């Protein structure tokens, strides 16, 4: 495996949102390819569950709420000074559906903070503290809602994901001098806690999934495999791009 360009052996990877869904899958699948994981999220019990599925020795977890003032300090302190990061996956995210007429300042600020501002602040802190290596890879888990499609009630979510995409592209340009690559993965609906697919019956899910050309919703690991690619040396010439993974939904 070590000789494969897709290998993550010897790489230290921070995953936010690692306590659930796509973030957990990114942590688990990256570890299968050899990466040492720093798993971040809020729920300590579910972070421990993620770590129990992570196969690499030395992987750890740090609990931090991205809405609290001290999250940068907490996460940066968990990155050892002599083991800077080779990669980051920003998967933490929130999605509160609200019609335009009901969007309050607080809801807008919180979603913008978690989905866009927090990754920016964290990258700033980690760079300042020399905890991101030259040649590292940064992956945003964005959404097709950021630039491909919009839907009623998703104005705040779409705005935050569009902001994340813009940050990703600008960071890609600015950090290219350090050979740091920055990309986004834009999933369609994936079966996780976030979109409540877990709350409907298998029959309802199968029916709803027919709206997709591939006739089903995505699975967290199907997003994680793209993250593994972007984190690996196989993607050494890939930066500033949005990889859409949506079962063909945006072709319609
Ligand atoms: N599922 C989809 O259909 C879909 C589609 C497109 C894009 N995405 C994106 O994929 C990413 C992962 O979502 P998911 O589907 O895996 O949802 P999920 O299972 O609900 O996971 C969300 C993660 O974000 C973390 N998080 C939320 N608010 C946080 C905060 N204030 N501070 C720290 N962590 C916080 C959660 O941590 P705790 O659980 O520990 O609180 C959890 O680990 C999100 O950015 C989402 O927008 C999802």
C-alpha cells in the first residue's frame, strides 16, 4: 500500500465533524489507507465510537464546539508541534431549513460560522502556529446546494456553502505558494443524521431515491473515497476544484 499514490501512510489528518456521518466515514476510510487521525466534533461518546473504528495507532480525538470562542485554540493544541498536519477535512456542518421570511440574524450567523467561518479561522490559526505542512491537502465537504441547485427553505444553507466554495477557491490560489492544495467535495443527499433520511422507512427512501438518475441516495463512504483521493499524493496537481458526487442529480 505504501507505494500506491493513494496511500495515506505517514500522514496526519484532522477531520472535523468526525463524530457522525460523512466526517466519520472520512476518518475511518482515511485510516484504512494508513492515515493517523485527529477526530474532532462535539459529542465525546460518538467521537469515541469513531476512534473505535479507526485502525491506525496514535489516532486521537478532540472535542470542540465551533460556535464557542475557543475552538481554534482547543483544536490547534491537539495537533502536536512535531507532527504538523498533512491534511484537513472540514466536514462539520449545520443545515437548518427556514423560509426566507423567517431567517433571523442568529440562525444566519451560526450556520455561516460552522459551515464557512470556522474552517477559515482554523486554517489561519494552524498556519500561524506552523501546524500545517508544506504540501498539505485541505478538503471542504461543501454541497451541490452551494452552486449547483437551490431549494425552498435552504437559503441559509446554500449561502454558507457558496461562501465555503469561494473561500476554498481563494485559499487554493493563496496557499499554492506553499504547495498546499484546497478542494471541495459537493455531495447530493447522503444518508446521514443531517437530512433525516434515517427517519423515513426503507420503502419511502427507495421511492424518494428514484429522483436520482442512479436511483438512490448516497452513502457516507462514497463521499469519503473522494476525500481519500484529495488527501493523497494521487491528487498532487488538483487544487481549487469542486468535485460533485450526487448520483447524477444535477444533470437533470
Ligand atoms: N448528508 C447530506 O445529505 C449532505 C449533503 C451535502 C453536504 N453535506 C455536508 O456534509 C457535512 C457532514 O454532514 P453529515 O451529513 O455527515 O451530517 P451529520 O451526520 O449530522 O454530521 C454533522 C457533523 O457536524 C458536527 N457539527 C455540527 N455543528 C457543530 C458545531 N457547532 N461544532 C462542532 N461540530 C459541529 C457534528 O458534531 P456532533 O454530532 O458531535 O455535534 C457532526 O459531527 C456537512 O458539512 C454537510 O453540510 C451533507
